[in-house]
C-alpha cells in the first residue's frame, strides 16, 4: 500500500476513533500505519494534525460538544505520546542543538506546540517541551539553566499577544532568540514581526527549516521598551481598556439590559454567559488595540457570528454589544474605529448569501 493511501485511511480511522472516545483504537490506528511504512513525521503532520483540525471545525459547527472536543484532544495527545515511545521508532541522536518549546502564558491549546516539539526531535534536536500556559518568569528561569539555541513560542489565541510580547522581550534580554508560531501571530506571522520575534514559522516543517538555517542570538539592541516596538501604545488606549475591563463589561451589560429589558429576566446561567461573551469582545478589542490592527477584531467577530449562527443565535445580536461599547469608549478614537470596522464586518457577514442562494 502506498503512503498516501495508508495516510488517507489512517485519517479516516483516527477520526472515527477519537470521536468515539476510543483511545486504544486511536493508538492502534497510528501504530498500524507506522508498521505499513508511514513515517512518524507524516503521521504527526498529515494524520493527527488534520484530525485535530477537524475536531475544531466540528465543534464550531455545533456537530460535537465541548466535552467531545476535549476528549478528542486528550486522545490525540496520548496518541502522540505513544508514537514518541514506540519501540523501534528509530529517532536520531539529539545532535543538532537544544531548543525550548513552550506555549504563551494563558495559552492552553498545547497540541500544536507538542507536534512541533516531536517533529524537531525527529530531526535531531534536543527538545525541552514545557507545555501549555508557561509563565514567563518560569520560562526565563528555565532558559538560564539550559541556555538553548532558541525558544519556540506557540500561541493560538490573539488575546495573549501582549503576554507573548513580554515573553519575547524577556527571552531576548538574556540572549535567547525567539521563533514564534501559531494562529495567534496572524496571517504570515504579521504579529510575530510587529512584536519583535526573531523569526516566525507557519508550521513544524517551517520551524525545522528556520532552525537549520540558524537563528542568530539577539544583541544588546534587543533589550528595548515595548513602546519602541509599538509606538501607537503611547496613546494609552490599550492600557486603559485592559485595566478597565471589569468595569467595561459590567457597564456594557447594564446598558444592554436598559436597551433590551427582557434581559433582566435572564437566568443566572444566561446572565453569566452574556457577561462572558462581552468579556471576550473586550479582550479581542484590547488585543487589536495592542497591535493596532482592526482586522484582528473583525476576524474574531465574524468567526463568533458563525459560531452563534450554528447554534441558532442571531449573529446581529453582537452589534448591540458593539454599540454599547462604543458609548463607553467615545473618547478613544482607535477603539471607535475598530468597533466601527467590526460593525461593518458583521453587517457584511449577516447579509452575505449562503450556499445555494443568489444575491
């Protein structure tokens, strides 16, 4: 059987196993493919990775539950671990150098980082994998102990970009270069560049190539102030929005109840969920202000609108929240511009013809 055929079959079987919650069948699937000659790297990047991506897609479409999504992710993590310790896997000696792979503090989507760590090990790197939500002080302490050739910093959620910036700066300040990766860093790594990362990689194979080419250690010029990297932060809009988050969420919720009195009859759970939704909007607004890119905010809003639509909630309900926020942030021109762009994006999303329809 050819590797492409074996790979396609493994994807189908692994998907069924993880969605059924059958860890043993999932492990057997990848081990069988390994025995058929499919390489570990192919299994990691062309079997496990696309299955995990499908898990996210199915959750977003409301075809699997949060619990199923968590269970599937946990099984995939166990499958990766089983491959790493499979007898006769034939991993090369770690003679390329040493690297640290970690997720940004607050980032709990660790599986992409784990895939990168395993692929780097397959290419002869000694890898210290620190996992999810690595606090920056602990990361820096580890770097002092190990003095790696580079840190690979992973992030999936853009709201953690300010924390990522602090981590990048802290690592560079002790002479360790940073290779950033993950969806949080934007299309083609635009935010990795804005935050001063030494390199960016789109995926595990790109990370291998970047490290093979060499990443110079940062010099004294890497020790800089945040405002030097992002001069727009001098207007204090990000700082004020971030610091006032609890009050902004509370007041927005009160404003929405004044506009829609029926909200006052919400159950405790409904009230809590609405407050959480508003908090997410504020968090993404703050992140957009941090990197000065409204597209970060509009991308989040249209994604959220798709999630709500899949769950039978009118997407235009988000616009009311944006209007309430705009009322509170009337003295913040960048925030108002971002909210306005968000409202436009929502309008375009809700009026866009669906599949099989005509404008």
